[in-house]
């Protein structure tokens, strides 16, 4: 082995190219889309398959930086491989931006571009940054993704981001509740783990959420 060989793992599978189960945000996209959809940072376009299987008849456009080798893509989609920051967006009814704003240097500019392309609404999903929870020693999964430009958003940053992009929040939903208990440190013992689950049922914990979902519309409406 030479120093040119990669000896430290730097790429990880975060599971987004193949869902283990349909995420809540996919159902929210189906409920809140208004017709044709542009999915920015679409990965393997699983959202298109899910919406089609559930009766959605609109046109689907996807943009992603890369094509994920070894994954099947749905038929009848319009997929463009390229940088969403520089690619022109087609005009659609709804733009979906799930887990993409944390990947770009200027999320407000990208959201603003989406609002211009959307005849009706933009649906966003962002990882929340719960610094208070970090102090308890609980790490958030998105912190480990090296392709992120930063460690998630605070609620105030999301508010500012939407305002700067010329939008306003029509609806929002906190998702992926985290039970921020420090007893996870005891999980080497099955007894302690079971006791932890029992205690968690008996006592409430400080509540945090990993994800914020919003429907954003143009502010002038
Ligand atoms: C965390 S995944 C989210 C995938 C999908 N939206 C979902 O919610 O399951 C982020 C995706 O955005 C893509 N991406 C990152 N930066 C991008 C950019 N500048 N333009 C287009 N796609 C980008 C990545 O390749 C990846 O597929």
C-alpha cells in the first residue's frame, strides 16, 4: 500500500439513493404539488415513482449533479445531470428542494431561482441544527455528510433565507423527532438499553426535530 492509496474512508452511503421506506416529505410533496414538478437534487428520482404510483399525472423534471450508477431510474422523466446553481430551470407548478439547500454556497439565491420557476409553490426540506442537543453529546446524522457546506440550519436562518429569497412560508412542519436523552451512552449493555426505553416511556425528554419542511410561496401574493 502506498500513500497514494485511499486508506481513510471518505465516502459514505447516507441512504438517500434508495429509500428504506417512503419518507414523510414524499407524502407532503404529493399532497402539496400543484401539477408539473421540478425536483432539484433529485438523486434517483424516487419521488417521481412514488407520486406516479399514487395517481399523480403531472410532468416530472429532475436535476442532479450526478447519475447514481447501479440504480434504476423511473421511465417518463426529464432528467438533467448538472449543477442546479447554473442550469436553467424549466417553468413548472411546483419546485421540490429536498435536502439540497445545505449543499450550495448561496441557498437564498437557489431558493429565489426556484421561486421564479414555480408558478405556484416551492417545497423545501432542510436539516435543522440543534446546537443545544450537541451539548448533550447527541450528534445529528447530517453533520457527518462531508458534501454539506455547513452543519444544517437554525429556524431563524430558515426564516431569513426564505425572506431573502423573496418568499414567505405558507405552511411548515417539524419532522423526525429526536429523543435527546444522554442515556444512549449506556447502550453497550442490553439491560441499560431496555431500561432506557422504559424510562423514555415514563418520562418526557427535551424535544428536538432533525428536519423542517416548508411550503414557500412568492411573498408578493
Ligand atoms: C441528500 S441528497 C437528497 C436527495 C433527494 N432530494 C431526497 O430528498 O432523497 C442531495 C442530492 O443533491 C445533489 N446535489 C448536490 N449539490 C447539487 C447541485 N449543486 N446541483 C444539483 N444537485 C446537487 C446530490 O448529488 C444528491 O443527489
